[in-house]
C-alpha cells in the first residue's frame, strides 16, 4: 500500500502512518487491492498482535489528551486551529465504535461530535454543505463526524437521489469547501473504514443472533448488501476525486477492531503532533496569586 | 441529610441515593449544613473507601451502557423519553471532570453534551431559555449540561446583571420550563457539585503550581472567591426554589472526586432503571434473514 510520493506530496505527510494510509492525490483507487483485514504500519511481533495493539493504543492516550489540552489552551489566546475527523464506511464498519474510542481518549468537553442521519426536510431545502457548516469544530476543538458531506456523493450516487451530473459537481464543491476549511486552520482527517463483504456478513449475523441487537437491524441492511459493488465504486470515486493536499483521505482496514482503533489514534497523534500547539506562558504573577489565595 | 418525606414526595424517588441526596421541595436550604467532604449513601467498609468507590463505579458501567442502549432503541419506535443531566457548581468543583466520567460510561453517539459559556450577543437578545431549548436531548438521548439555565439566577444574581425582581421571576420561569420538559418525557436530573471553600483553594493552588495549567487560570478566579458567600446564597435560593416534583435538585458532595463520580453514576442508574426502557421485539423473520445473509 505504501507508494513513492513526489516531493510536493511528501511535504504534507503528518507522519509515517499518515504517509502509508493516505490516498495519493489524483491516483486511481481500487478498493479490492486494499486488504480490509490487514494491519499496515503496525510493528510486526510475536502473536497475538491484538494484545500488542491494545497496549500500544492505550499508551497513546496520555499524549493525545495532552495535545488536545494544548490545542484548546492555544485557542483561548486566539489560535484558530482545530482538527476534524471524518469517519465514513459501510454499515457495521465501526463508525460508532470509533467515535466511542476516540472520545475516550480526549476530554469530551473539547470535542464536537455529530452523527449525520438522512437529511431532514429543512436540510434538503439547503445546499448539501449547509448542515455540515453548522456543526464544524470551533477553534481548539476536536470535531468528529460519523458520516459527513460524503453521504451526498455516496448513498446519493448509489440510490440515484440526484442526477449524475450533480454528483459530478459535488466532488469539486467538497474540495473547495475543504480547502477553505484548511485555510481557516482546520486539519481535516478523513478516514474510510475499509470493511470486507465477509466481515460485514459476520457482524450482521452476530446482531441477528442477539435479540438485544435486533432494534439495530432492518431487512434493508440485507437489501443494501446487493448494492455492495455500487457502494465500493462510489467510495473509490470519492477517495480518488477528493483526496487532496488540503484534506487527504486515509484508508484504514477495519475488519480488526483493535487495528482500526490503533490506526485512527495514531493518525490523530501524528496530525496533532504536526500542529504542535503550545501552552501560553502565565500573564499573571504566580507568587502574588499564591499569596492571595493563601491569605483568606 | 436524609429526611422523612410525605407520602407524595416519596413516590417520586428514583431510588435510595436519589432519596438521600434530593433537596426536598419547598424546604429551606443551608449549604453549610451539607458536608462537601462527605460520602452519603456510600456503604461503609474498611478503608481506603476510595478503592471500593472506584470499583463500585466501574461495576455500574455495563448496566448504565445497557440502559442507555435500551433507551435509544425504544426511541426508534417512538418512545420520546430521554434524560437530561444538569451540572452546576463553583469553579473547580469538577463539572468538566464529571462530563468526562459520564460520557465514558455511555455510547457518546447517544449523548448530547453542551457546555454553556457567557451568553453571546445573539443569545442575550433572546429570552434566557432560548439557548437552552436549542440543545435539549432528542428522544432516546442522554443530555449533559455543563452549566445551564441556572447561570441566569446564579452569576446573574451575584454580579447583578439583571434587576433583582427579574431574577425573582426567573425561578418560576425555570420551574414551568422544566415541568413542560418532564411532561414531554425528559427526566431532568439536576446535580449541584458541592465543593468546600478550602478544597477550591487547594485545587486553584494546584493549577498555579503546574505551568501547563496556567492557561486555565485567571486572577478573576481569585477575585471570585471574595464573592463565595454571595454565590452560596444564590445556590441556596436556586436549590430551594427550583427543586420540584418535576425536576428535583440533588446535592452531591464534591470534595472527593471518586465519591462525586460514584454518586452521579448511581443517580443516573437509579433514574434510568426507573424509566425501564425496553427493547423492541423483532418485526422481521430472524431465520429468514439468516438464510438470506448466508446465501450470498
């Protein structure tokens, strides 16, 4: 999956895993060439890899929380930078589980989570980016999108909700939108959770076998599997047309949950470290404040 | 702190800890009679209590997550019920820490967190409840407010931001608002994190002693301590005028973080168990679905 990059592209890399999982700008994407069960970039070692993966992820927690706090602290002094994690993937690919994992790493008060559902009547009356703009992270925050503007070129394409020419224009609209975000200090990290057809079958069967999970299940989930190739094609187009310098796509193999959580954590870590937010120095007299606090 | 309740009040109790920490409707509140370092309702045992507290809290996690999922599942079938946790307390009382703790218990995708800051110009142009209404939890969700409508009778009273008569009217407006919420299926759990003056001093000194926490500190934090008695009085009034049948206040001693987390978890558990949300039975043929899933 790792490929040689021209010098210009290499510059944008936030770190080695970002480099490895990133979809190169302008390149054709064939998802069948990506192994959904793989663990790219994870250090090889004696099995079970899962145990090493869980430990490595846990060890990143403190650094991530520290970086988030610094990002937030910097925003109180006017730094507009923030991060937006966009999660896309087929049903059961683990978008919700990833949100839960990521929020557990951070202080939730500094996170802005949004799960996008089918657009409401009001949302459909506006341009498709309207509902996205309303919930962008504020300076210093970590935004997490469970689905996103990409639904409007994914399900909208597969289900033919709008004409094909309109879909074609949307890629450019998304790219321009994301470039503006980047210029405004938003680090956009777009993650495609790459699940295999077989693993989706296993996960749906597991839901069926547990009556407590039946509320999550509809027969539409099975009908949608007939559209799997159409969805893969729609994803391939979105990945190749919208992986830009300003906002690249990353393909994260998602058949193994431990790897998915490790990879997303690591991508966030690399991007936050590249931002390198700094604490402010005190603009008050610390000794004087101590004295005042102790005096009464 | 436990008091005899008339039969009518006892009916509303969600459970033994809710009963113990609840501010009885219409009763005078004197915060100095509440021990901020206490552990009311926590089973006595050999020290360290903290270890038993952390374990007891961890053990509640699975039940809480299960109840939240059932509440959410029920909402997909039209059940409008939801829970709103309101957190209030002095600076450093641990509102943010409690949010982090609570969100860790639940699936964050089903939570709606809102931290209220000083009102914006737009918010000030609307009635004070306007910004609250915009971010209420939807059916099936757990809402978490870090500060709330109560700021408008707390800092607004202490800092004399509006005339005293206007503050007087707001208690009634809040009560009517919360009654409407309750009638619409919102279980409102209002928690006052009760911190002692001494413990706040210790926490502020700790921030001063750690340069990485200086961004959280302003000399206003010290100035505000001079207003401590005025804030305590404002809280006493809010607690006694707004602890209603529809939306009671609970006083949670907050000097010990482990107790605070245990007590808030337990209050949530008691209220969610009282709601007793149920999973839907499948409206599809499970065997048939299995067959279809396995067929291709």
